[in-house]
C-alpha cells in the first residue's frame, strides 16, 4: 500500500536548479542528484511527470530586453528546456528508471512528440515523462507548461521546487517582515500578485482544482516528505484549509 498523499504529480524544476554553483549550463552532478531523488519517489509508488525550465541556458525576455525578436528568443528558450530535459532523461535512464522525453514542438529525431493520449499511456505504464519545450508557444513560461501538463495528466498536485520553503508575501531574502503562508488559495495568490509562478499557471490550476505545493530544494524537507504530506511547504488549494 502506498502511503502517498499525492501519488500522480508533476514536478517543476527551474533550469537554474540544474546549474549548481556554475553561472550557466548543466552541472551533471546536480542532475544526477535530482535523478536519485526522483528514483526514491518512483520506488515509493509515485507516478511522475517532470517539467524543467531553461533559464540556466536561455530566456526569451533577455533577447527582447536588448531590442531583439521576442518570438525567436522564446524559441531559443524552449530549445534550452529540451537540452535540460534530455540531460535529466539520460540521468534517470542511467539509474534504470524508465523515462520518456516528450516535446511540445516536433523533433522526432531527438524525442517523442507530445500528445496527451501517448503521454497518459506512458504515465499509466509507470514511466517518468519529461515534458520539454514548454507549451510550444512563445510568450509563455515553463510554469504555464507545467500547469497545462499537470491538468492534461490529471495530476493530484503540481510540485514547484524553489529556493525558499514556501510562498511569502514578499521576498524573504530581502524583506525580513515577509509573511509566510502555510496554506493559501489560488485566487489569493493571483489577487495579491504573489510572485511564485505566472498568473496563467495559477489560472489553469485553479480552473482544474489542482493543488500547488511550493517547497525548498535547500532544506530538510525531501520530495518524498512532500508527497507524503509531511515537511515544510506551502499548499495552494481551492480552499485554504
Ligand atoms: N518558453 C516559451 N514558451 C513556453 C515555455 C518556455 O517561450 O511555453 C521560453 C521562454 O523564452 C522562457 C524560456 O523558454 O524564458 C525558458 O523557460 P523558463 O523561463 O520558464 O525557465 P525557468 O525560469 O523555469 O528556468
């Protein structure tokens, strides 16, 4: 019997989480550390989907900020997420964890092309599915992609791994008076304009009643604790319990 409170989950990691101490790119040791932790979740009976951002390599807004073409920049950003997803897929496969990489933009020589049905089949067969290229559209982020895929995969929760242990009223690193929320609703996050994920991601998860769990990559709470409903995190749900 599984003791998981959240069994089918989508885990969103930012691209920056893969950098480690580097200023750019992918630190293989860090990717392998995540792969090991994901392995503990799979062993515990979790059904896992992954979305990894691309900020460690490229962000479209940085092109636009310098007067460049935003859409091309976003295409480059989406390609960055493909690189990260492939790196994670390899690390998981090397540990014997069955993994499939699916892209929102067709690149059949490199990975599978996303369709909801094929992705569900993979998840139902116990494979870890890594969704890359975000939503496949410019002007979106991988947070929106994560929310969309969490809905399409009928996930019990979206796990958002961050640098801090939950959602605060302001950045706790610069504002010592920031209030931390244990529980909060999707609507409150949107209304208060809290900078956790973009509004589109919150709107999709609210609409589909998918809880969001925000937790830190840097404290004692493990991903497994979170799936068991234990440890320190902020739970965003339809009703603040
Ligand atoms: N991106 C996009 N559409 C999407 C997802 C991502 O255009 O649906 C692009 C966008 O340029 C973004 C980049 O990919 O800046 C990397 O994604 P994101 O910023 O979400 O990565 P993270 O901050 O999570 O590392």
